């Protein structure tokens, strides 16, 4: 991409600060749209450097139980892709700097209409997309049009992405590379820092893009360990679990919901920011 995005600027700032970043994930509309916006607005002050927002989908094949349940709560509450884009627009009224990435599956976008989605996402202030079920062989479908709209298309690399496959994965990637640190679904196990460091090193031999590492990071100590070898640490399931644990008996948000997420983000941010590159 020739256009500099908020993601590019944020990683440049992190390099200047000599530290890894913290990428936080929440599900749009979980447990309801108003609470999700409250959580979203407080993430940067709590220490989030970049924000991923999940697009709820009825068949999230790569997601673990925590994120699956978050998507179900959101869909039950009436969350749609249009409302997710409105959520980003509302966030942008107060924050024009923090990068926002939408993450999810292609089906809701396809139904919405690719051209319409990219135009609306760009206008809402979306900076990047992570669409887990579109392979690089289908870059014409969404990846290249996204880049034409000034939106980074971020690819996933995994422990099973071999040296032959990696160049194809990286070919039209922009913003950063998301390294999935474990084999399996989100939140299913804990990453091994030494194995992560080795894998990130191999990826960096093939790209100038920053490498963010996610899946399985739940504590400040784990975030610091993974941050040693990466440009950013992604935390999702732990934050979504913090939401679930504060819901009332009817599954509704309580007065503690937003604060519990922000407190956890502060702790994770302390861990990440203790690392110097």
C-alpha cells in the first residue's frame, strides 16, 4: 500500500518508543451495543495501542468457546454488520488516532456487499481487516479492493505455515502480520515464548511488516514474555471472558463490566510496556 494508515503510524510510534504494542480484541455488540461502546472508548486510555473488533457470525469456526459465546450474545442482542460500522463511527467521534481493525469471517461482508462494505468501513474509520476464511488465492475478492480503499488487509500466519507457503501469505499483506502462536482455536492453550520467538524470526526474514502475536495470551506475565520477540501482543479471549464473568443472572451487563475489561487491559499494558526493544 502506498497510503500511510493509522496502523502504519502507530507501529512507527512504537518503534520510536522501543517497545511492543498491545492489541486488544472485543466483540462488537457484546453484551450489548451501549456497553461495547463504553468498553471500546476506554481501551486506549487503559493502554490499548490498537483495537480489534470482532464481527459477530453464527458459525465462527476458528473461535474458542469464550469468543463464540460473545458472538452469540451479540447476535442475540440484535448486532448487525451495519451496527458494527456505527460502533466504529461512534468511537471515531472522540478518537481519531487509535487504529481499529475489524476481524471475522467473510459471509457477513459478502451478504452486505463488498463494495458497499469497503466504502462504509472506510467512511466509519476502519483501518484494517482480518478475514480468517479468505485465502491469498482469492485476493481479488476483498484484499486488493480493501487496499484501494485505504484499508490494510492483515494476514494470519500459523505454526503450520511453511517456508513455501509464507511468501504467498505475505504477498498482499499490509499493516502487520498476525502470527497465531498455537495450533487450534482461540484461547485453547498457552503459547511457548521460545517457539514464538523462533517463528517470528523466520517471518521477519521474509517481510518488513511488524509481527503481532496472539492466541492464548491471558496475563501480564505472558504478554511481557511474548512481547520480547514480537512487535505487538494480541489479547482477546481473556478480555471477552472478563465481560462474561461480570454479567448478571440474566446475561446483561452490570456496573462492573466495562471496568473489569479496562482493569485487565491496564495490567496487560503494564506487562507489555515493561519490555524494551
